[in-house]
C-alpha cells in the first residue's frame, strides 16, 4: 500500500513539477517530526498504509509550497494537518502499552490441621542452617520423653521460618530443619514410622514479622499429632 501511494504521488508531482519537491522546509517541520515519530514506533512494519498516507501528504504539501513560489496556506495547511493526523494514527497503532508488573503472589502452603500441637520451646538452629544448637537439647529431650510415654501417637515435625529472605529459600530451610529434628528424635529411641517431617517456610506466622521479637516467635518447631 505504501509503495503504491508513494508511486502515484511521485508520478503526479513529477508530471506537474518535473522533479520531486524537497520536504526539507520549515513549513513542514511539524509533519516531518510526526512522520519520524511514527517510523521510530515501527510504522513501516505495523502501519505501512497510514505511514504512506502521511508521506504522500508531505510530498503534496511540499509541491504546493514550491508550485506557488511560497507558502500556500489554503492548500498546504490542510495537507500538513491531514499528514500529521495520519502519522499520529500510525504511531498510535504501533505503540504497545507497557505491561503492568504483577506482584508475585505468596505461595500457599496447605497445612493439614493437626489433632494436637505440641510446641517445642527452646529449639534453636545455627544462622541460616539446619544444624541444631546445643541449647536445644533440653527441649528435644523433653519431646523424646513425651513420645516415649505416649506410644499410641504419630507426629509430624513441623518447622517454620520468619518472612525475611526469598520464599523458596525459606521453604527449603524449613524442610531441612524439620528433618534435622526428626533425625534427633529417631536417634534418641523414637521409632521412625511414628514420625514424619514437613517444612512450612514462612507460612502461618503466629507473630508480627516486622519486629525482632515477632520473627523469633515465627522461627519455631512444633509436633503435630496426627
């Protein structure tokens, strides 16, 4: 379409003037800018017809200016205005709206509601690690005694983190910590078929993650009686 319109334009102007008029004129500056903006937007590929119309009107306007030995307001102004409209239509057609960034949804971890929760107060790990601190032995040994007395129950070792760091990192760390506590209980005489483990990452906080005290409470290990 662009080539056809341009060819017709060139032929008609050549026949009248004997040469192609120069579009490098002050009167055509606004139209030239509009056409360049459309080209920058990719109009040669996505809106060739509209761009061709704008370029054809630019040539006709240049012809009017040269033909009359000056600026023919009645003819050239209409061509310039129409050409700008075509160029802007081409630019608009090619301009794609920027995608709206979507916030990453928090992972939903479905937790099976336990029959009973046995909180293990005082279970601590090395920073960013699943290695148990020596200070955790008292709490873990108490859990061993409870499980030995209640031989009829099965439990899930559930480990949680606070909300600092990436979701995926926290999830993986909580799984390692749950396994670490499970291994401790088994090594101290609790049958392995009575214990499962699960990491819940930063899900199900019990305190405010915006405070140091709240984060400490959220970094916890529980025994969920199944």
